[in-house]
């Protein structure tokens, strides 16, 4: 019988997103990437492997590894499920070409989403 180590090893933090996951993001690719991360750690002798924060990866926003969505999702006054017309308008603005769609739109009684969106886009450096 193999004796367990007295102090078990693990890792913390975010791991780099594999190029193939960022290039072709899908739910299956996230599962595959997570499996690869776990298996690499096991092969390296890590006792308690972690997913390297791949659980946050959003296939709709592979460019930010889901960080923006992870933090704004629980916030009130930010709409994260957006319709097609918002995405199409967003894509027409060249400074925003690094994202496929906006992470969210600020809403509420004090703000109209279209004016905040326009003000934000117009304030960006070109």
C-alpha cells in the first residue's frame, strides 16, 4: 500500500488558456482543456490538481478568459444576456474588434443602455 504524503501538494492561480481552446472555443473544448490540465498535474506528481480557473472560461468571450463576465455577472444593473442587435451594433465599432460581443450593458432607471454604450464607444481611443 502506498503511503500518502504528510503534506499534499497543489497549485493555485490561473493557467494560460491553451491556444487551441482560444482559437476554437466550445463547451467540449473547455472540458478537454480541463482534462489536459488535470492530467498534466497528476503526471507531475501534484496530489490535489486544480483546473487553473478554467471553470470561468466563457466560450462567448475567450479573449478575456471569462474574467469580466465572472465579476460583472452577479452585479445588479448590468445586463449580460444581450440580443443580436446589440451585438451587431457593437461589432460595427472598430475599437471594439477585439471582442465578439459586449460583456454587458449597464441598465437601470438612471441610465439608458444605448446612451451609455455610445458614450463608452465614443470615449475609446482610436
